[in-house]
């Protein structure tokens, strides 16, 4: 796991944070060198961790525009092309988010097909109606729906509610592992078609995270079922007052 010279720029606290991440990601290979630690796939590194006395920078193979928690890597070197984003750990409260991002980065660099890459986000047709322009973003009809949405609004919703389904509590990483970690769809509480061509989106009031199954059920009718309607369906189907997965 490294020599005594490993992580020489770290402190006892930042080493503890890194080792907590290591212990929480047993499915990944972990190594330490003099100035950095790394989480790896069998083929190559998925994340580099650069510790200092009071924090840890986590360099990731993710587009910084795809997640509000990320910042662009402060480098213009060829190495930065492979790891274009950075997440900063400043305390214990950041470790869960760091784990999520490392799993996403691992999924992005680790498909069995070396030429394949996971899409960081995928929007189903239920998430946005075609030919509706609104302040969160816009949509246009091409051959399929094309989306330009304000990712800050999406991430504000997910930071507030988390990435488990608001109806059934399903989480992709718990069921499918790191390849699907962090994925969830976002549902508009008020159908876009009912609010006109433009409206000012409130991410906390107007959006909810939902899994594709519940999202499909919500849109099985017009007007859509509510999230509470879907919860009631699940309670009735299990014959219980609570939903258990």
C-alpha cells in the first residue's frame, strides 16, 4: 500500500480522509505514492488524490460541466485532458460526495469495451416535452428530442433531495454498482405543457428525482400521476403501509 514516504504533503487528518475513502471503495484498486494516491481500474487510473495539510484535491475523468460539485482542473497539461475535473475535500462531510464522484469516474474509464464511454447524463423523453422553450433551457425537434437544460437547476434539485427515487427510494448504485452510480432522472412536478412557453424554474419546488420505472408510470396518463399516487400504488401492490425494496 505504499512506503513510509507516501503522501508526504498530507496531514494526519487528510490521510484519515483518504483511507476512509479507500475502505469505503473496496471494489477499486488503491495505491499510494509520494505525492498522491490513486483509485484504479484493471486498465488505468480512475481518480488521483492530491492531499495537503488541510484538504484533498480529487482529480477525476469527468466533464466539470456535468456535475455542479466539480470544478475544472487547474492545469493545461496533457494529463489534465484525462482528468479535466477536480473535487475538493475540505471535511468529513465531503467524503460521501467524493465517493460518488470516484465511482462515476471509475465507470467512465472502465467499460469492458475500450472504445466505449458511459454518458454522464441521459434524459428520457418524459423529462422534457419537445418544442417547449423555457427559462431552465430549451428543446427543439430534430430527429429526436434535443435537450439544452440548466444543469445547475438539476444539480440543485439532486443536492437537496439526493439521488434516490422520490417515489420508491430506488438507487442505481445500490442495485447495479458503480457502473450506474449517481444516475437518476428528474421529474417536473408541474407539466411543462401547463405552464406555457416560459416559466421561472424553482429546482426545489418544481423538480424531484425519480427512477425511470416510476417516471414511466407517472406519465402513463394525462394529466400525469403524482408522486404520491405512485407511492400509493406501491403500498397497495406490497399490501403494506410502507414501501420496501
